């Protein structure tokens, strides 16, 4: 029987893959904790747990009529970002996959009412930097799979996907880490002003309201209060979380949804990225399980 051994919300901001001098220059000469935090996550968590599979809920990969899970034996190539080609250009990637697990997810989804997840192994399927930017920090010998966010999905759909993935893990023999790759609040400063807000300090977050809302979510995560984050999602949506917070919604559902009580450990400070709220938060599997005992 497989198990989810850990999960995290992680930032994939382009600055983490910039050359050291350039990255620090954008941050008033200081190092970004989003950069150092991923190195710490590799040493302190991934090297300790040695998962068999990492599943990335990719907030840059939008599908429309279904969710998609990568089913390749291997994804190999060079990535250039259509969004930021100056900063991410011809970046090599080589990612082992797990088609057997992806197909299992598809079979379970087919048997689940109102859940649509399709495994795709097309060699030309694009990859996004919400996945590739994490590889240079966290990738080891394990397999990696990416899952899209369906842009027509509602909270019930994200939750269904999370439950299906949890069932697939349980029916496998794998030790799995889940990565919700994406931001908190996600509004950029305008083109003519954004260069004034490239440093990581939270005073550069797009608005005080977005900053306060992000802190509220992070504080709840640290307490293990996933219920309040999920139950108050409609309020948080007013601050436009990345990918409609689908990356977190799927992850949380896989961990038990509102019943999940796993506290989060910060692996970075809360940082700005031209107006958006970014953080790394790790959720270790509690000794007595992801969810609280029901009376």
C-alpha cells in the first residue's frame, strides 16, 4: 500500500533560476529565501524521505475540458518560456515519469462520477516552468509527474481530483510527495511600475489587503488549520490567488480536505514577486495520519 509521505506549497518564481549576481541585484543585494529555501528543502526533506514519486500540481498548465496527468516514461528536452524567454531560455530538462501510476489515476477517475482526468504521453506535450524551475533544486532519482489545473473547474472538481490521486497512491506501492507549485495572491504591478517592486520585501506586495490575506492563509497552514483556508476560499479568491488556488485545493483534498490537520513548516520567508505573494511551506505527514480522528 502506498502513502503520501509529505506535501508542500512551493513558489516557482523565475528569479530563483537567475544567475546569482542578477538575482541578488533585483533584491537590493540580498539573497532570496525562496532560492535558499528550496536547497534546504532538498537537504532536509527530500534527501531524508527519498520518495519514489513527486507529483506537481502545476499552476502554469491550464487545460479546459479535463484535467491532464503526464504519462510519459521520460520527458526530455529544452524549455524556453513564452512568458519570460530572456530569463528562461533553452533550459535542459530530463524527467523520469511513471506511466503506470498515471494510467491508474485515469482508471480511477473514469470510475468516479464527475471527475475527468486524462493521462497523456505525447512526446510533444509542453512543459511549464512551474515544474521545470523546481527540478534543478529538488530532483533526485525519483519519478516526477505533472498534473494540470483545469480552467473551467470549480472547488468540487479540484477536490475530486485530489481524492482520486490519494486513492491511486493508496492502491500503489509508492511513497509520494505532493508539490502544489504556485503563488498565494497573484496580481502584478503594471509594466511602468513593476521595476520599482522587484525586491522580495513584502512592502512590495500589490496591496495591503492581499498581503494580509496571504498572511492569514500562511498562519492557518502553520497551525494545521486547512479547514479555515478551504472554508474561506471564496473570500481569498478576491485577491486572485494563482491558478484560482487549484494547486493548493488539489493538494489539500489529497491530504483529507477540511479534515487535514498537518501543520506547515516555513522553508522561506513570505516574499514578493512584482506584486505577488510567494512562500515555501512543507507539510510533514503526522505520525497519526493526515486527518484528525472523527468522533
